C-alpha cells in the first residue's frame, strides 16, 4: 500500500503499483548481480576510509552545486569532531539492466541512501505466488519447473532488515559501553531507540512501517519517525557523551529516508540538524560520507581504472572484478576541453541521440534526458550548466510482455525491467590499519518493471511498478513470460 496523497489529515491509501505475475530473469545475470554486490560494498568501504578522495572527486560540484556544497560541509564538520561515531551503516541497492545487444549485465546506478521497496517487493512476491497458485489452471508457462532456479532471496527481507537495525543498536550499545562503562554497563539494549528521518509529506510509509513493526516484534526495540524540523526542535545532545536524545529517549541508530535532494531541506536549520545528527554518537544509515559515495560522479570517475585501484589499493582483486561496470559513462565537466574523450562522445550523441542518456547527480525518478532531449540539451550554449551532467551509453534491455496493476486498473503490454540487489553493510573507520568491511550480507532483491516506451524507472515518480524476478535457466526470456489462457482470471 501507498498513501494516495500527502495531506497530513488524509487516511486515503491505494495499492502499490505492481506486476500481476513475476517477470522471468535469467539465472546467469541474477547470480552475476549478486556476485558484484559484495565487491561494491568493499569499494564503498575503501572510499569511506579515504574522505579526502571523496572530496577531491566531487571538487567541481563543491564549487557549483548547492546540495553538494552543503553535504561536503557536513562531512568536514564530522571529520573535525573528536568524539564521534566511527561505525558507518549502509543499506546498499545496486540496480542493473540486461543489455540485449551484448547479452551482458549493465550497472544503472547504486544507491546508499533511502534504498526503498525491498519490503514491498517481499509482499508483492507473496501476492504473485498467490495468483500463480490460485489460478494455475488458467495460466500458460513457457518454461518447465526444472528451469526455475530461484534461491528465495528476499523472502525474509523484512526480518533480515530488522535484524540489521538490531545489530546497529547492538554495535552502538557496545561502543558506548566501551567509552563510558559506568553509564552503559547496566543498560538494556531495548532502552535505545531507532530514529527514522522522513519527509514532511511521505507517501511511501508502508515500505518503512514493516521495518518498524518487525524490529519491535523480534527485538523489542522501539522507533520514532520525525522530519528534520521536528528533530531540530526536540533533540538534545549530552555534553559529556555526545549522545543524542529526543523526548528523553536515547537514539542509537538514525535511518535516513530523506535528505538526498536539496528541496528536502526546508531551511538552513534543517542543515544544522543534519550536521548535528552526523556529529553525534548514533550510528547513521547512511553516514554523511557513505551518502556522498552514492553520487553518479563516482560511477564516471571509476571508469579510470587507475583511480579505482588507487582508492581500492588494499583490495585490488575486488577492483578488477568491478572495473568493467563503470565503463560507458563520461562527465560533461570536460565539455570545454577540445581534446577530451567526451568531445567524441558528444559528436556521436548529436548524430545518434537515441544511443545515449544524460543524467544529473540528483537522485529520484524523472530527472534524465533521453532521445531528442539529449540533442536539445547538448546544443544549448550554457556550457557551465552542462558540466553538472553525465552522459552514458544507453542500455537496450529485452522486452517482455507483462500485466501491471496501477490504481486498480490492469495494463497489458511490452515492458522493460530493472533488477536490484540489497545488502546491509557495516564499516568501521576507528582503526586506520584495518581495511576490511566489518560486515556485509546480501538480504534482498527488487525488480521494477515499466512500459517499453517509458524512459524513467521510478515507482514513486509514477513510471514503474514493483515486480519480482522469476529466476529461470533459460536463454530466450523475451518469450518466457506467464500468460493467462483466459481473458479474465
């Protein structure tokens, strides 16, 4: 379920947009995406341990992008703080599409902040299984049961995510007990709270509430949900321990479901609140430096294998495995350099705009440029404006027939899908001579499906539906979808 509107006094809900049946996804690419996930986690770990390189890579945007300026300022405040939290948490979701031209898996993006829809995907899978089982006699399958290779990943996503939150609270409690034994040795884990930082007008509340309920049900840990403004008005910081409390409840873990777009900060006080959260003792998901690694600039920068291996100098084997997924993306920062590689890419894009997509740093659906928009954008004269964008080779995924439900209406048509893998990660920067990830675990998956003529892929933005993958050992997925044998089921 999702809220139908964002009015505070509204109790109107609608079903989340979903696919009626799971969409077949080749097992070879399914396993390939999972294999890449842990190596991406190592990359984020290595970046967070080198904040100076994060700032260097984002240098242009520090000068020209207000969101980046403010986030980097928060990062600098964190680095200057002596008594600070040095455990960093992340729910990482990396998104891929299959390129039908090369039959290879292509990285669309990875997200370290507000990685959503894992809970709803678990529930959509349950609905789809119900439909398949209940109406099996009315469905046609273009594959045999022995071709289904599903490992069940994501079936316990909500429970696993709640366990991750509990682990974060546990790590906080152990850290504070080590620092202040007289104050924390006799305290129970359940005395600490989790803080969800949310939008003032939040539609995707149900995807978040499942976590809150499961966390209390399984571990007895309570949560509160607040906006930046509410936190700024109510939070207090202990001058001795740097602990953060709201309404006399000590916060052990901060989970951001907002804060990745400039407009999500209403005023300068909201930014002061973000800085307060980052410089006090709760573990953050993500911390400010983990958050910064999500910007698409890093995808482009790591196309330079030398830079990737400089960052991952303690994990060169991991760098070798992921280096290929950062190819085919260029920065327009170099648009005024006549000998730069991007000049040739721009010429190709002007001749064949359908082969490229232009993306900003901004997160969220509905912000990219496709087809004739690519040419129109590149032909404008404001070079400084263009420098904030990245240009990427366009992925050509296979089309599959699907049946999608949106606002109670069934839509039948050819579709494209984007596959995501979720993992939980804990990173420690406490000891400079320890370089490995503290903990990471693959916990879930997501498939988002959209009409073949829709360029964008955001569910909340209204472009896609929540789906789940049916993992099949089959080559021709174009003709492998589930098909109703009757017009009504």
